[in-house]
């Protein structure tokens, strides 16, 4: 047991005065965890409580587990809390396996109880066998270095004091203490993928290859975690210069990124994906795809799980979370031809018309980024405030030369996903003003202008 105490101290899992909640199912692992922590209280003063999640999947047997755990807590003098989870409903609603839905519900409830009780730590009962099982499962799924490192002894507020303890030792501790435990029959059913590894593959490896197979796999995982920690350190240093944010998009600066070793470049790609909250279900094949895009021409892009799009732009790889845009926003078209004040979304738009008189013209013509003047005489139909449409163009010189708006935006290096969000003041397909960029030469005030149209945009106060 003192080896477990050493793990707690080595990883600074529990400090004096802390409040700790332990997830206790009634199985051998969690019962041992509760017992060890109750004994550790004699070494270090801290507060301990047990949380039992009743999954509602095994009827009377599940309720008996709860009763057993409650009685054990009473014997050990540990406060007991039982919370019922809607595992089957969650699995059906979100298309998850019962195994995955149960895991998500347990951690949600643990975190919820941690907040209610004001606890600093959540102790769970993963052991060395769980570690070996996780490593093999991640290996066959094609996980990278992080996955092969398996389970971490400490992750955020979650601690795993038994992670370096084998299942045989756990049962020995309980037998020596005269404590029994419950057996969940679903842990013996091989229809669950991880159970196949636990019940068939690992035992066969120990029988036929090496009786210390589980221990050696867990040791390898620990070493790989150390390698990953160092790799994270190097990657974070590189990220300071290589990764930046542009509004809600994550961007990799290619000129700096390409100077890094390939291993670090791959880690930076993973980091960029993670910062977009899209890491789930992304494997090496997706990272390979992003690496290939980085060597392609501008405009090339790739879609990733989690509604992520990665696009190659000049010196940037842009990682964007795809968003559903409201139809009203996409089809917005407001007539602002007549002088007046218009309020659209978070903007106030003031439209004024002046006869061109030399005495006041200089005051009228004063322009800023969001204030522009146009020759009213050149407007053929109505002035509409809208987003871009097929066929839009600008007049780009005094000779009347035209340029497609799309080509102009490309020349200005406006990212593809931002082009549909630019406000335009347009007369038919003639773009008078691409807000924030430029006005059309064909709409500028000249010496021949008789009437001046002044448009001013102001962001409304919130």
C-alpha cells in the first residue's frame, strides 16, 4: 500500500487540507481506491467523499451495487453520494455505444459533484491492467505517440493513484483487509471491445509470451508519456512564433513552420486542430492530408472531422470551424438609396445627399474608413447594401476599366471564407463600395458631379 502512497506524493495528487471525491462503483478497483485513500488520511489530513454513479442498465443488480457501496462507506466513515445517470438515453440520443455514454456520464457527474462539494480532486480507479489495455486499444486504432502513452496519472483535477498497481495486488490488498467487492457482469461480456482485450488478448500474452506483459506495456506507456511531455515542451515553444489567431481562425505561418523538423511540424498541426476544438476522431491520415495541403498551391483545402476546414493561403495554413450561416444574413439586401438613418444588425448607417456647392464641398467630401462620398449622378438604379453576388465588379481606373469583385478580393488576399461577409454598397452589379477596402472609380465625386451621396457607417453601442 505504501507504494500507492508514494505515487500520490510523487505526482502531488493530494495536498493537506484538500477535499477529494472518489468514484466508487463497488468493483475491486474502486473499492481498493476508497480503502487506500481512507488509510492515506491517517498520513495526510484531507477530506474524502465517495460518489457512486448508478447507470440504470442492470436493474436490481445495479441497485445492489449502490447498497453495497453505501454500506462500505459507512464502515469506513466516508460520506456517500449516489447519482443516477441516463446512460441509455444519452447513447441513443448521441449515437454512442453504452460503454462510451457511460464513461461520459460518469465524468460529467464527477465534475458536477466536485463543484457542489467544493472538492479539488476527483480520484478514479484506473490500474496498471487498464493502462496496458488502453495502450493496446490505441495501438490497433492507429493512435500516435500521445495515444500510446495511455492514461496519465494526473489530468487536470482527475487523479489515478492506482495506475501503477496491478489487478492481482489490488485484490491482495482487499483480501488482507477483509474487504469484499462486487463484480459487474458486463465486464465479463466480450461484446464490448475493450473487454476482449482485457479478457482474451492480455491474458494470452501473459500465458504465451511473457508473464510480465502487462507490467512491461505499462512501463512503456510511462516512458512514452515522458517523451510526449518533452515533445510538448518543444512544440509549445515553436507554437509561440508559428501559430497565431485571426478572429476565430487558427493560422500556421508557413515560412516559420517549414523551418521546424517534420515531427514538430506534425505536432503543430495537431495543436492547431486542437485549438479549433476539433481534435476528436482526427488521426494520422488527417494530419498527413494537412501536411500535403501545405505543399500545394494557394486555395487548396481539406475537410477534417469536427466540421473543420484547412485552407492553404499564401504564407498561411488557415484552420476554420465551419459555421452554419443564417439565410437572412446570406440574402441580406437593403435599399439605402434615399437619405435617412438605417439600422442593420450592429451598424447604424447614415445616408445624406448634398448639392455640390464649392463653399461646403470640402467639408462634405472629407472621408474616413467608414465614411465615403459618391457621385449621385452616376447611380443608375438603387443603392443596395448587401453581400456579394455572381457578376459583381468594380471600376478600377478613370478609363472605365472593370475588374470582377472576386478577382479583386483574391488580389487583396482576402480569405475565401471571409469574402461572403464583406458589406457591399452596390448599384446593380456595380460595386460602389466594398466596405473596409475601396470604392469604385466609376462612383467617385468629380468636377462634373452635381449631387453628392454621403454614406457613413457607425457601430452601434451595445
